[in-house]
């Protein structure tokens, strides 16, 4: 139990120190003319495919995504091509998803390409190909995954068009549970609440964190001031 508590707190420290989680990004997609469709929890039910995956490469305005887990839908390829922003399409830029990064994406399948959607002279800059996928910036259609946690515009009332709002990392298993119907929006909302400033200070101060471990451990596993266990030998 003690080791599990220390491991969990270590993950919490890592999340607090990560600049990607502390920094609030600029609004993305607010100027493309679309209406905000809602947070991830609101748009996920209408997605054709929801996948946890790692970006293998960027090709023009598309990324090749290797699925780790399929949370909804059934893709027919081992690697998914996800078409991003170009022209006036309301999608995030491909550069936002560097190779090696991991994401939960709620995707729409391309069923028909508009007449002006493909130019043979610029095949890597286009609307996309039939049966590939697109990612919209008009809602919380993606979450960043680091380790076993996810962050992003996850629940209602988060700022519109802000895809990296200040929040606590949420376990990926909770997101999966929401998609399968075993976890409620209320549970997601509570899990995503920002940590109190006092907790942030505790995490950022390593010495204080070590002294404070006792608050996270069962009574029979509290630490003595010298770092030893209070449990009798």
C-alpha cells in the first residue's frame, strides 16, 4: 500500500511539473467560423471513431496515427490517416501533433470529398481521402495522453476553443469508462478539477512532499520524521 501511494504521488508530481499541463494555450479554431460543439464528453457520442493512438509521422496536413486502443468504432487499417487544417477547414494544424506524441481522438470518417477538396499537384495538402478521418477544432475532439493520464477540453464548462485548459490530469481509464457508459460526466468533472494551490506547493517542494507523505498513507504505514516507517517490526 505504501509503495502504491508513493507511486501515485510521483505521477502527480510529474504532471504538476510538466510545462504542457501548466501552460494555457491560445484559443485554437475560434476564428474559423464554426460554432463550439462542446467538450470531449459532449462530442464523443457522435464521433465515428474514438481511438487512443501515437502519431507515427506528419505528412502534409495529415498525421499517421497508430492505434493503441479502439474505444469506439472499428477501423479497417492498422494505421489511420487523420487530415488536419489547410485552407479554411476548421481543424487543428498537423504540427500540433508531433511524431511520438499520444492522444485520444474523436474522429469523423471522410465519406465524400468535395469537388475542390483534392488537387493532384498538392496531394499532401487536401481535404482528405475517402475512408480516412478528419479531426475538428470546433470542440474538444482530442485529449493529450501522457503515461496513463489525459488532459484537454474534457468536460462541460471548460473555456470554448481552449484545448489545453488548466486542469488536473484524468486517468485514461476514467475516459474509457465514460465512453462505455460506466463513468458519469460528474465523475469526470470532479476528477479534472484543478488542485488547490496548497497541494501544488506541496508537490513542487520536494522536501515538503516527502514530509507530507504520511497524509496519503494508511495510519499503520505513516512515516516517522526520520523517514522510517512507523509500523512496528
